[in-house]
C-alpha cells in the first residue's frame, strides 16, 4: 500500500541532491544524504533536478494555508464511509492497473536509513547511535532469542526487518539485493492482495530470505507472522498516511510491540503543504488534511508534532524527526515543484542492565 505520488515519475529521495561519492567499503557510488545541495542563486534553479532544505517565504506559506483552507470542506459522511469500506478494492485496482511500473526502486534508503544496510545487520545493531556496549547488545539479543523460540518464518534469523505497506517490493528487493547477510530475514506485507502477489511472483523474490503476506495495518486484532519483541527494524514508507487518522495511533502502538528492545521504527511520509496536498481540488477533502485521490485511495499530510505524538504514545524514543523541504525541478518544462516530506526514526528502549554488586 505504498502511496502513489502526485508526480508518478518522481520518487522521494531520488532527485539529484549532491555529488555522488564512492562508498569506500564497496567502491560503488553512494547517494548523498539530503541537505547537501542548496540554492543560493535563484537564477541557477534549473541547473539541477532538485535543491535541498528550501526555505519558504512567509508569502508562500500563507498562500499554501489559504489553498488548503479553500478546499477543506469535507465530503458527506456516507461518502467517507464508502471510501473507508472499499479501501481494499481501490488499492487492488491501483496495483492491477500499474503492476510494478509505477515506482522506482528506493536505493536512497541505504543513505537515509543505514539500519537497512549490510553492516548494520552483520553487527546486529538496531540503531546507529548505539554506544557499542557489548554487554547491552548481548542482553538485548538474549532477550530476543528467548522470545523468538518457536517455529515461524525467519525464526532462525539474527536480524529481522518488516516493511509495512510494501507495494510491489520497491523497498524489499533493494534490501535483499544489497544486504547479503546470511542472518537477515525480511518480512513484507500490504493491504492489497494484488500487490503481495506481484511481490511473490517477482523473479527476485526468495522465500528463504523473505516472507510476504496480506495484512491490514489498521486491524490491530489481526496477527502478524512473528512474535512480539522479535523485530530489529520496522519500515513505513508513505504508508501511514493512507490510514484513517483515527486508526493511526492504535496501528503504531501495535507495531511497536513487535520491536525487540533497541529495535527501531523508520518512517518517511507526506508533510503538511506538500505539493500533492495543494493540488487537491474541492470535493476531495475527507477531513482536516485528509483527502481522497481520483482513484479512491486516501492520503494524510503530517506535521512533525503529530508524528512525534504517535510514536511517543506508543512508548518509543525519538532518534530523528525532521522535515525534508525540497524544490524539485523539471528542466525540460521549466517547472518547479515544492515537496515536503517528514522522516522519522524512533526506537524501543534497550533493556536495562542489571545492577552489579561491588
């Protein structure tokens, strides 16, 4: 259920954002993190495909707020109920039409989220800022092994990643292709059975390293194929925004229970006043900052504070919560597009070490 974007050919994080430097460990080109290319001379705007950390003027922000307010009249309750009850149908239709042609693989993930890269899983680290305390790491792993005893997919793995809203695998397959750690196991699920079937029939799908399944994130009573307290990483890329706002907190809290101590939840999603929000016409608003697209799929536009509250209410600690304001450029058509995305990392607290006697 990875959400479609206003500009289908543009994948967040994939625009030119700086020099492409070789990764010293592999020699392969390594995409720089966002925040490395700044527009200092407006006359140079069409020199590159994208500019980072673009500050909005007060007039721009005022115009964006006005635009949102003009299109904020919600649809009648019965129409909203229809979009909610038929959500699965709309997503299946979306993937039936587009199959695997809509998104590019998200190779930027390994720059923004190094937790998905090989060195993280090989070191069994759930968080790049960990102190490397061997005793703490051993305690967390021992607790995870105790919980993970049993027969379930990936039960013998030493590093487990779950992507929620996997779509056709544009996150999962780059992880499997890039991360050759033998202890890695990847789970991926989507609301759409059509999307999950496309993942399973992809030639790169390896059932020895990956388990794909249909799951409704908003159904907190539905079981996951893993016990609680066994996942190192949970990934949500443009998926939480597809849920009804009233179901977001319970969904995040349910996911948080799946994380092992020290495990991390990674999110990238739409920010308030993103170009996609400003493009909605009247008659598309469901509730405040929540809209329905022409194909029946829905999308919410977040603030940092809203996401922070969702994660902390689920008992997670903030590692990162930032806004990526990007100016993307279509040099052929001489068009500028202001994108706003939010990127978050929140983790479950590690187990406390037992006090030692002097």
